[in-house]
């Protein structure tokens, strides 16, 4: 579970940072969202391997976040 915890922490920190960049319309928001989507997918893959309810919920949230990041990248 160590890798799961590491990825969850990385993912949460990166999501907060990406949201901050988007909110202030940073010129680097799309690049950061690309990395955020990649980390979210990795986190979803790792958490999805564990049967715990909280891991499954985390995996679903990470997949949704990656999807939304990709939508943001494609916009405009």
C-alpha cells in the first residue's frame, strides 16, 4: 500500500496546484493539467488494484479528474 499512499498524496497536491493555475488563468495551466492527468491515471491504476472501498473511491475520483483535465487541455 506504500505506492498507493505516495501516489494519492502526489495526486492530491498536483490537483490543488492545477486548480490554482486554472483559477488564475496561468499560461502554464494546460501543461500542468497534462501532468495532473498522467498522475491521476497512475493513481487510479494503483488504487484500483486494492479491494478497499476507499481505494476504489479514490480510483474513480482520479479517473474522473484525469478526464476533466483532458477536457480542459482540449478547450480553446
